[in-house]
């Protein structure tokens, strides 16, 4: 069914496709796709439907394959530069601010994951990686042993 993807797995997924047209889901197992959405396609079926995750919304489900285009497909926008990414290793103290509001739950979940392991009264900084790209910001917890 259509559900959310846990934040831990979501941060590891790289977009394989981009939304080419707006797709409005009509059934519970379908996911919304907006133009330009980063999409991770898990499976392309023979019936011209894809199974995947919209990385903007975090929703998992199916959508018509004609509504998304492969990231490497240069005809999509030849003038578009490759996504630029910069990563910074930071000490995270516990404040989050977002310009594009994805829902308080998403932000709280991210903060809770990073701060969750420390006792509340000791504001130790947690080591984390902040990734800044054309698509926005991403934070990856680095304090736990991998």
C-alpha cells in the first residue's frame, strides 16, 4: 500500500528520476508527482507503471512511467547544470528552520533522531553532516557508530 518511508531510509535514497508532468493519484496505492520532483524508482513494470518513492513527499507507491524521466536523460533540460552538492561536518545543537514547510512532523522526526540518544539536560553537540544542494538541505546523523 501507499505509506511513508522511514526517515532513515529516505535519506539514503538518491533520485533516479524527475517528475516530468503533474500526476494526481486517484487510488490509495498511487503517489502524487509534481513537475521536477525527485523520484526514486524501485521497479518499472511492463504495464508502463513505476513503483517508487517521491523523495519530496516521502510517499511510496505507483505512478505512470510517462510522468517521470530518467535523471541522466539530458533532453529533459540540456541547460540544467548537474546537481551541485556541498557537505559539511557539523556539531548539531538542536535548532531547525525550514523555508519550504514539509510538515512539522518531518522536522520533528529529523531532530528527534539526532537528539534522541542524548539525555535532555546535557546539550552536547552531535556530529552530523549537513548536505547543501540545489534541491535543498539534508542532514545525516554521524554520531552513532555505523
